[in-house]
C-alpha cells in the first residue's frame, strides 16, 4: 500500500477512516427519515476525526481541505432543509447555510 505523499491526500484518507472508526461517523440511508441530518453529522464527525488525527501527529491541517469539507457539510445541511429537515444538530449549526 502506498503512503499518501501530500497532506491533502492524507486528510482525505483520514476523513474516510473517520467514517469507519468514529462512533457517529456513519449514516443510514435505508428509509431513514432523518437521513439528511445524519448524513451532515456523519460528514462533520469524520472530518473532526481527521483533524484530531492531524493534530495528534503534529501535522498542520490543510486549510483548503478543511474549507472544502465545511462547504460539503453546508451543502448537506441545505439539501436537508430543502427536503424538510426540521432540526439541525447542535454540533453543526455553526456551519449553517447563508440562507438559513
């Protein structure tokens, strides 16, 4: 297995690992009516896990990657709001879309 040579690639890899190892890093899509809520929260938790892994190793977090993941989470929240999401989890309210 090749080791990622760029911090952005390592961040993406650790984000995906975060989906596996974080207790709330996954999401259900099988008829779950709160799918949009759990999807946005799962993405946030996986990103936070990757950030903590970077900090633990003393590696600077790539700002561009962090911004891209924040924008992705905002899009998931916005999609949920368009589809009738009633409650945005407290952990991700700081990432609220501009129109909200």
